[in-house]
């Protein structure tokens, strides 16, 4: 067995340099200046002919060369149908494309083509059988299906 003095000398020999180094003031490296990164937006150009480019996943496809004339148009207010007007004078409801609206309500309706359109019901006229709706800064007066 080793005497205890030998163990103490060994501990002092290993711990003393650590304590001495711990007493030295530490100097931190200067903080690096952050470079200002400029993020550029992605730009995707749709080719109009095969010489301008092709679809990388379907190289034989010609659907990427479609012009804007061939693309389907978005939903319009003329695609809406006023199906019914319910209620009495203070509480009147209109059913537009299977969605119930009160005056001032807004919501999404599905058009005949299956597209969704967010509309706002501005006015419901019970006597005339009309409802005024607006979407995308355009308004339309809808008439009941059976009304003249």
C-alpha cells in the first residue's frame, strides 16, 4: 500500500496547476461583426416554349407551356345563386350556394365549378327577393331563383 503522503503529493501536483490557471484573468476574443445578409426572393419563370426550359420531373410533358389564356379563371360573383330568403323583418337570412348568411356576415361558399369564394352579405331585401354580396371589392345583387 502507498502511504497517504504520496497520495496527497500526487493530488497537489495535479490540482495546483489547475488552481493557478484558474486565477489568471480570462480574456474573451472580440465579438465578430455580424455580416448583413440580403435575402433575395425566389423568381420562377414559366417557360413558353421547349427551348426556354422543361419540367425536370416530367421532361416529355407540355403542360408547363400553357399560356394564361388556357388557364382556368377564378370564381366570380356571377357563379353565386340565391336559393332562399328566410325570417321576418328584423332577422332575415339568405341562403347563398347552400350557406346561410345574415346581413353583415361573411364566409366561404363553394361555386358550381367547385372553387371556394369568400363573400360578405351586405344587404338582404325580403320584399324584392334580393341579396347584395361583395367579394374582392366588387358587389353583385343576387335574385331569387324563381323571382322575376
